[in-house]
C-alpha cells in the first residue's frame, strides 16, 4: 500500500505560478513512477507529467513549456506551473505507480483555481 498527500493548491491569478507537492509513504522503495494528473469539471482526468525513481521526467506535449516536475527524493515530487490560465483550473492529483506490476495509487487531490 502507498499513501499520497498533495498540497499547495489554491487560488491564483491568471498569469501566476504555483508549486504543488506530493509526499508518498508506505511501500515506496520498489521501482516506481510518480506523476501528476488533473481533472477539470466535466472533463476526464488528464496526464501532466511524471518522473521515475531515477529522476527521468516525461511531459504531456502541450504542457511541457509551462509545467516542471521535480523529484526531490524517494518520497516527494513537486509540480511547478507557470503562466496559469483559467483553463488550468481543476483538481490536481498525484499518482504513484509500482513497477513492473503497474499497480497504482492516487492522492485525494488538491484544488487549483485560476481566476481574478
């Protein structure tokens, strides 16, 4: 079992920046990938970025220039987002995927609202 806790969401003005964090606990020492997803109201959950336990990042093509994922250590990843717009509003989720089984876990999500 893996538990995930996200933090850092909130209200930000258009054009602003935000950094989210995710801390994992439990069975985290197997090979894994940690990732960020988001879900806007009425939309499906969308992949943003991921980083392996060796620090290799991957991004959704349309978001790579505004989002930066960073893995501090075995337990913690961050998502830095820049130049946010209303379309970035949604619940941001942290995901932990064990390898090679692909068993994955989700955090409870943190709300990001981009508005004046």
